[in-house]
C-alpha cells in the first residue's frame, strides 16, 4: 500500500472504521474503531503529535500502527 487512502480503504474493508483526528483544524492522527466478535469496542489512536513522522505518509502510518 503506497498511500494513506489505500491503507484506509484496506482497513475499512476489514470492518475497521478510520477517522481523522484534528486539533484546531490540523490533522494530528487517526482513530481506528472496530468491534470484536463478542461485541467489545476496540479503539486504537495513532498519534503523530510529538513525533517526527508525517501524518500523510503511508510508511509512517504503518510504522506507528506497528508500534501500537
């Protein structure tokens, strides 16, 4: 996957809702939301604040996701 859009499309096809997280209009990260088979809400926040990562970079998205 080469773009954020491709990553988000892949996640959403896997029943993971992806929302952008913004502060004062600036994109700071992504919120990944899904439910387990038992109905438990799973929420993962990929926070790019205080990192040197680019919030629009697919490779940085994957790196932060893997770190989580």
